[in-house]
C-alpha cells in the first residue's frame, strides 16, 4: 500500500457530517498565537482557503484547540484538511466563520514550496491579490460597525 492509498483511506475515514453541519476541504494559511478562553481552553483562530466549492473562498476556523490537542488533530500551515462543522454561530456575524469539529478531521495533503510555491499559488487561484481588508469589511458592515463602536470611546 503506497502513501496515496494510505491518504485515501484516512480521507474515507471522516465521519458523515451531523445534522446542520457540512464538510469543508481547507488549506490552512494562518494560525494566530494561542489565546486562553474560559469556554474553550487555549485556542487559536485559523484562516484558510476553502477548496471544495469550485472556486476558492476564505474561511475562518474558530475555536480551534491546539496546544494540548492530540497529534492527529493538529495541522500545519499549507496543509489541506477535511473537517466537519457549521457556519453562522449566534455570537459571530462574520460570514466566513466556521466552527469546526476537530474530533472529525482528516489530513489530506501537505503542499510543498517547490517551483516557487506552485501548488500553494494554484490552490489560492483568484484570491491572490483580489481581496483587501476593505473588501472584507464591506462584505460584513454589521461587524465593522460593532468594531468601530467598541473602539470609539
């Protein structure tokens, strides 16, 4: 059995999403510094690119337990993972936020840096240079208003 066969077996092992959940293929691009949380313990916020919808799209994974996580539930930057979870949490109005079920995650592929990051750049596709912070705020004016109000005095 080769490495490709073993990877396919791991991918096939992902449980079906629960009612109200969906499965996302995500290329991890950013992990924040761990932050203590009374609710979740020590967590990180993870940004990535969702790859399973035909066009790449930004996704935010939170909460992600990381420091004390089992080895299999940790992942590296520029690794593609397949994970179950849900969008649209009541306390988070960012449309890109996805609450992952870390216990239901598989490692799909680690993208190398050969040929001037060719694999990574290919996966980013139309997102490279197309999205600015102004664009993200314009897509979510409610969240922008809340941040301005919180910082204004």
